[in-house]
C-alpha cells in the first residue's frame, strides 16, 4: 500500500509547472522555490512511510505545503513575540524592552555615520566610552565607569585586572549560578584569580574574611544573591564593614550587585533591593551590574567605582575584546538619560513602568482586552482573574506582584491547542497554562499586543 501511494506522489518537474508554483516564481528565486517543492514532497513521502498518510496526496496539497515552507524560510528566526506570561524581565524573551528614547538613538547611529570614536571638540580620535562615562558617574556617584558586553564579562575583567594570580576571598553562600549554567567560581577561574571560600552557606562573619587575609590576597568579592534567598538562621557581612576591613589591609572590595537597581523601588510598593548608588556611598571600590535587567536598558555589564582601579581596568587588553558596539552605546545613553529624573525613568522605561503598575491600571488593561475578545464568545470563553506576576531575570525572587489575567478556555479547543495556536501564530504569543485554561497576564502587554491576541484567536476560531 505504501509503495502504491509513493508512486502517486507528484514529481518535482510537474509541481514546478503548477499554477501556484509558477506564481511563487514571480517573486522568488527558482532555487528557493525548487528547494521548497522538494521539501514538501519529502514531507509527504515520509508521512506515507510512517503511515501517517494513507490516501493519495493531491498536487494542491503539496502546493499548499510548498507555500507554507516558503513562508517559513522567509520569516526571520529572531522575531517579535507578545509576552503574555507576566514575567517582566523574561530572559527567554529578550529581557528588558527598550524605551523609545533608546530606540531612536539606535536608529540614529545606524542610519548615519556617527562620532563613535571621534572627539568633535578636539578634532581627533576619541574614546567610545566618553559618550556615557560622565553620565554614569553623575547618576551613580562613582569616580569612574566602564561598560562591557555583559555582567559576567565585567566580573571577569575586574578580577583579571586586580586579582590575576592572587586570591579572591568570597563568602561560600554567594557562589551563585546565573543563567545558562554560568557560575561565579568558573568565571573567577577564567579570570586567573584563585577562589578562597569563607564562611558557610548560610552564615558568614567578618572574622571569616579577616582570618583568610594573606600576602597573596587580591580582593574581597561580595556577590549580591539577586536570584535566590536564604531564609532562617543566616548571617552576612555588611558591605560597609567589609570596606573598613579592606581599607585597613589595602585590599580592594569588589561588589557584584547583579541586577543594577538605580531607583529605590520600595517607594512604589515593591520589596527593597539595594541600589547601585548605595554601594558606592558605602565605599565599594568597584561595583559591577547588568544593564538589561532592573535597569531596563540593553545588555551590558557596568564597571564603576574608584578612578585608580577603573583606569587600570581600561588598560587591560581584554577590555577591547569585551567592548560594546555603537548600537549598545546609543541604547544605553538613551536609557541612562531617563535616570537624570526619577519620575521620567519610571514613566518611560518599560521595565520600571510595568513593575509599578497599580492594581487599578492592571484591572483597566484586563477589562479592555476582555471587551476586545468578547466578539469571539461563540468559541472562546473569556474571563478576568486575579493572579501574580514575577519580576524575572534573576531579580527579586521573593517578590510576587498582584496582577490580573485573562482566562481563556473553549469547548472546541483544549488548553494545549490554544496555547500552541498562540505560540505558533505569525507573531507568537507566550502565555501560561493552568488548571485547564490559558492565561494571559496583562502586566506585560503593550498597546499593540491587543490586536495581535484578537487576530490569533479569531484565526483559530475560523479554522474550527
């Protein structure tokens, strides 16, 4: 039976003369269309062999499959998605969304030549970091600043400069693993620093650092555990106390603060998270943090602190290998300028704005989406429920933010079918599935996402 069906499959040459395929050839290369035709025929050949198809496959069916394959091949792999999961800093979905100001800056330096490494005042070569260093110093209070391509790179560069061949003393409870299985001890090893663990997982005292000082001690490293919490019988050394000990022994204190909070979010009802400015005020010699998490900018790793150490780091040959490009610098400057006025920052930086949305604002967003979807009630049941959002991105792990979700279910489609339909839509929509329903958290929806969600559901219904 399989052999008979295989013999009935339309041949490649015949497919290339089909009306639909001839139409495709008008706007696409022959090689591309030919590859898609062959792939479509092979798709049904394999389906027959696997006994998934048990009847003749028409030329029209293969033609439709060819068109589907062609559209997929011409679609960009890295694409826009709708974040209906309610995780504000969603690592899998690109983390922070940039502000309009940051995006405009990126377009400007992309479309035209720019003064990336040209000093317009002196008329000669300049530094790419000069465009943002004064801005960072003004916002954080640091004496010097540098940015590299991410925070792991920042820690690597700092330790390689200040501690290569020497010992970096760090609390055992701070040896964290960040996303993608990258671990602080591994980053330290590649930097050339020797790890010295002190204290225990849950309790570390100042004397643990003091008792491990030797002639080979390079730095005290303090890592903010922003992606997990240890509760109960715990003890940690305050940064200011570590700074005093470091000062007495001429040992620089490096703090990896992780998410890079520049605004005290406890004022807006969120849990307290230490800010970068506080670390500088408490005397840390070097502070490192990310740009695409709580700060709400592009992916960068900040290195800020005492000028004498920043100057040494700038001269490290690794700095060039880890440097950021013009697009990142443009986005970063556009983001940081918002922080010159806190009210402007929380209003215009999407990450901050999503986190501080009020209950009333979230409820209005949910009601609006429900009204938009109400015309599809013959197939889909839509209701509003209270739920919780997450900050995400390895930040504020203990913080749950009250939110409202759109609860979608159907007597025709299972929750798995609805979720898959959303996820495989031309603009993918990422949702949550819970207890037989698909949930869309309105906290992370943008203005233009409402139409996408409606269109996706409408197309699903039309296929029913």
